C-alpha cells in the first residue's frame, strides 16, 4: 500500500489554485504553515476551504513566522524580542497565538505540528529542549481539550536524523504532558525521498522513526519527496526505468517515496492537475518491498 497523495503548500506559488485542484482530486490532507508564501498561505487556503467544505484534513504548524507576524506578536506581548530575532519560537503563549491565528484563518486545524523544534536547541542542550517540548505539548494537550485542534505532532527536518530527539522520547514527553497514556501526539512529519532515503532503508529493515511512529498510533507524513526539485536532476532514464518504465521523473520519485513502509501520507507541492493525476496513477500500484530495496541498493552503490 502506498502513502496517500496530499498537498503541501511550502513551495506552491498560487496556494488557492493548488488547493482547489487538490480538493477536486480528493486529497485527504492539506499541509500549511504561517510562514509559507511569505505569510499568505494560511489566509489563501482558508478562503478555499470555506468555499469547498469537506472531510479533507487540515494540518497547520507553529514555530516559524514572518517579520510582519513577529511585529504583530510583539505588539500583543506573546513573543520575546530574543525569539523575534531568531524567527522561531516554542514559547507557550506564542504557540497559543499561532494556533488561534490558524483556526481563524483556516476554519479548523485537524493537526497542529510543532515546526522544526530542533531550531529551539540552538545554544541549549537536549535536556532543555526536551523540557521545552514537554511544555509545548502541555499547551497543545490543553488546546485539544478545548477543541481548538484535533491533535498535534512534530514536523522535523533534521531533529530525528541528528539525534536531537527520538520518536520514543517524543511519545514519553507527550505522556508526561498529558499526565496519562491518553496523549494526543498523533502525527509525525519528516523528509522522505531518494535523496534523504535513510527513513526508507530503516523502514525496509523493520525499524526507524516511521515504524516507531506508526506503532505508536501516529499518522506519518513524508515531506520533500522530490527534495525541492533537486531529485529530478538525478532521475536519469535508467533510474526511472528501474522504478517503473514509462513514468515521468517526478512521478517515479514520488512513487519511490510513497512506497516506503510505514508512511501514511506523502506531501507534494504540485499545483498542476496533469502532474497530480500522473502521480496518483503511479501511486495506485506501489512498489513491493523487494523492488524498493533494489532501488535504494542501486542508489547506494551508484
């Protein structure tokens, strides 16, 4: 079974047009953040969601912000000057502020990701960062109880790869925050691609963060499956044919990522219906584990 194809809005130029296309194609999730599209993505996406209500899951983020958003937060006294200078904050009051902004703009937030929380480790050790994560999780648990968000997760770029935290540690922190086993840490987002393929090889071997997260009952999201387009330069015809003859390089790269065991959702920034349909058609028939292993082995030896 392949991961479901969903829309990520990080590199999308026209968020509204992409969202309409993805919704018409039946995407199960749309992922966004307050700093995407120079701070306009959530507003534009919210307008489309209002026009097309449905069951598509809405994932937002807290952590990063634009300069204009920082000025507003400073005026509201929910952001410190120090955090404003770094462009990132996990402070409880600021998380609450960003969640309320997201709910107001999007209409609802089904999943709230802490956005690259490893950024909060600059100048501190692991123990301090884990304390900050537990405090953030406590805030998010409260927001779930207030029905402001449906659940929460961690969207990381390098935190797992660099050992800043592990999935079992995140689950333990969520349990501490909730005061019981009934926590609401329900999502993990991390890069999964043929460039950043460690999660694929780990999952093929029955371990790694994706398997750990899925075993913990979390929804797993793969970001940057084409590595911001960089993968396309390496998708030579021989590699495409090894994945599946006849596919476009983009569809082949997406298929490889989406075939990763224990991956539930793969995010693409495609805003063209023809590319979306090509990818969806490819993903309808996943690569077997043996086939995917041949692909990763070929890349490792090539």
